[in-house]
C-alpha cells in the first residue's frame, strides 16, 4: 500500500504524453514541421480501481487531470463533496472506481486520505473489462509525483533570466549575442506603437543576419502590448530584430532548462580536454528535456539513435533515472507494433540495447517487466519482416541510419545484423530474468543462428574485417567501418580477428567518419580494446577543433576538411550546432578513462579499469545508484574512494584488487 499519495495513470501514457508534446514543437521558417513517423497518444479515458476497506468514515481527496466519475461497487457516488474534490465515504469494504476523461493531457488520478493512490492500484483503458478485472487490467503507472496541485507534466522546467553580452545596430536590424548557445523565450519590454517585430534566430552570426534563409524566425504583432514574452521556445545564440511601426526599450531571454544537477566530474592535465568535457556537459543539459532530444534548433525530436547515446552519457553525468525511463517508454509507444521505431531499423535495435544498459546501471526489474510484453511484440514484427536469408534489410517503409557517410544502403547490411543479434540477446536476457523461459530459449536460438550466418557470409579473411553488405545473398567487396565497430564493441571478435579489426579501424583503408555520432561508437569500440591514448588524441583533435571554430555547444556534424560549416540537407543553415550526440565525450571519459562500469545490475558488482590515455593526471567522480566512485591519478599514484556498499574490483597495472567500501585505497 502506498504511504504517500502519488499521481497515477495508465502505464506509459504519461511518458507518451510528454514525448508527444515535444514532437510538435519543431518549426521551420515559421511553419510547423511534424515528425514523419507515427506519434502515439495517451488513452483519452482511463479507469482506476482498488478494493478498499475503511474501518471508519473517512474523507478522501480525489483529484484528476480532467473530468471524473467516482463509483463505489458499481454505483455512481452522489456528487456531494463536503468540500472541493473531497468525498465523504462511510466505513465499509467495497471497490473504489474512478474514471478520468482528459482528451488534452494524460488522464491521471490523485487520491489521498485513508486511501492513497499509487502503483498498487489497477487501471484499464476499458471500463467494462477493467471493472470485471480481466487480463486487460494492469498496475497503475507512476513517476512519484506527489503534489496534488501540480498536474503531471507541469512545472517540469526551471528558468533563468539572460541578458545579451553584446549588441549593435546593423542597418535596420538590432543584433544581439548571448555569448553561448541557449534555449528558451524572447522577452521584449517598453514597446511603443502598433506594428510588427520580426525576430531571426541564429546558432551563428551569419544565420541570424540572413532573414531569407535562417531556419527559425518569429513575426509578432504588438497589438497595443507594452511587454511581450513569445510563446514558442527557441534555440539560438544570436538574434536579429527588425521593427515595423513600433519601437522597444529592452530585450532579454528566459533560459528554460531541466533542473537536474551533474553527479559526475572530470579533470585532467590537458586544459583542452577539460574544456571539451565542460562544453559536452552543457550541450547534453540543453538537449535533456521532457525526453532526450537530438538537437534544440532543428529536429527537436526524440530519435532513438540519439537517445541511446544520451542514455549512455546520462550514466556518467546526471545519472537521472526518470529521464531515461521517460525516453525509453515514449519511444517504444503503443500497439500495434507494425513499424520500426522512428521508422529506422537500427534505431529499433538500439532501443533494446539502451534498455539493457539502463537496467545494468539502475536495476529496477519492475520497470523492465512493465515494458517486456510490448518489447516482445516489437521484436515479433522484426522477425516477421526478415528476408529469405534471415536478415533484416531496408524496404520502402524503413530507413537505415549509421552515419551521414557515403555508403550503400542496398540489401542486408552487416552492421544491421550485428545490432539485430545484440537486440535478440538482450531480449533473451530479460526473458530469463522474468522467467519467460520458452521465449528466452527461442530468442537465444535465433541469435545463435544469426551470428553464425553473419561471420560465414561477411567475414573477409584476406582483408581481416567484416564486409559492408550483401544483395540477394551475394556479398559485396565494399568495406565500411560500421560493422567492424559494433562487432568489436559488443565483444564478437576474439584473438586474431580482434587484432586485425583494431588495426583496420585505426588505419585509413576505409572511408572516414564525419559525425560525432559514429565517431563515438568507433572510439567506444577502441575503448573496449584499451586503446585509451588513441581515444584521447581523437577527442582532442576532433572535438577540440570544434572549439577552435568557436563552438559553445557541440555540433551534429563536423568535417574538418569542409569550408562550409553551416549547411546541411541542402539548406544554407540546416546543420544543428547543439546536438546531443556531440556530447559523447562524457561517456567516453567516464567509461574508458575513469573506467567505471557495472558487472551486475544496479552496480551490485562493478569494476574500475582506469587509463591515463597519455595524460599526466586524471581525476573524476562517477555516480552509482547508492553513492559514487572518486578516482585520482597523479605522479604515478592512484587514489580511489568507493562511497558505496557495492562490491568493486580495480584493475590496475596488471593487478586485480578488491575495492574497500567507503575507505580510501591508494596504490
């Protein structure tokens, strides 16, 4: 029984509601730009019920996000509350049943008093089925929201006033620079005259001053108002403002952000690397919203590929469990499962892998249990859409995204099969945990068969790497980095195969990577192979170059050889200058330099494999579910303090050492 009343809803509907709100906030050239995939909605009506026993008369506070009907054992309770939202119930044993209709937001219920709402309540989307307690009923979902006066989804963000650090008049425009990339709402005060104000937003100076091609602008009629705060949230560093028929005295910006604090830290002997860490943390915070967004200017959507990397970064930064869960639940969505997540094959597989990583870092088997039936149905769709050789491949209803590189999408891509295999092993793992032994055995069988086919068809012994794709069962001689990256990352390569693939990835025999997104996977794969100096050198060069170009948050794409750092998708300013996957050094530093990772779920057992990576000093903190790990390496001495009761092992200079709980270890 709940000890504190919580808002409750149909499982998944709160997350789907929040994610859906973000999906329709993207505008381009002042026109809405909706996502191209199906966007699910919460059920408009939810029916909550619980068997209760009142030993004496009691007053219950019953609130909801919409219209509500209260019934006791099938009879509508007279709507004669003794005060607003409070119902006087006589002593007795019966079923309390509340229907909530809320077409504009998630139908949610809050009950407090002698009976309290919580996850021990049941809920159904169908009154008859729910009330008769058939298999359609499920336990109510909750995110531990406990304030009856704050509806679920409200007051999620915090705000801060920002003033420009520089402004000037350029022709008929007033130009502002806020010093760094930011996100929020323009505020204009001291307006005189009825006219219009045109605001052009820019992640670069050039974009803000180009009213014909800037990606986002607002045209505001003053309508006699002296002060205006624009309703639409916008991303920018620069603004250019033009007035027609009016003037104003002051312009400021209301920065909107999720009020979460970093639980990690990182510092080393290289100030460029430190600056990369700081900018990555700021970039990541900007894209952490109701759910993890890809970027704050252009897409502003939850893409699962971006979200997978964000979930990995979260473990080594904010360590925020609700944000992970909101994103994962939203992305999976509702039945029917007749499509890939975001209509992208690899993104479906990333979802399973991200869920596994979430479980390993946070535990919470009940959360896995709540998603497992739908996860099985999503996988069934994948299994039913394989080609005659048992591989997944692109068709007219799907898309493949590995990188913005120049490579063929035709036929069965080796990398897709590797991700498919990994997703099957994850689902088998969860099946065993949840004692769904028959399904787990089937997923294991499918995975084993697939892995055998992958290496039989795609491995090129002469070149020592995996080839890119096969068309109608015939493998091409094209080689790209992607399959080799993920085979190394997920431990599919041993001995000589592993050595040769590492050599190939560090060489120049395959097309280079030009996005932080794919570069993160490549560096993570080499991190698994303990190539820490290579990782640091690559981060210093690639991300450090962006800083040299003036980046205040990290970009969607960076090609050092390109003279045009603004355009993308054939649009002059199409590139995102604040993209979540640009923040991936957060993960790489925590996972492969500080070297902390779980061995069992929720860090019940963990290991620390620190690497200096050619740096002189290294220090940082990695958060755990019940504390943190502090690491300091300086002058050849390693100091580690495990502020946790979990069991840890340190691997350092060829030695394996047990880490004491809540005591300093110096080596």
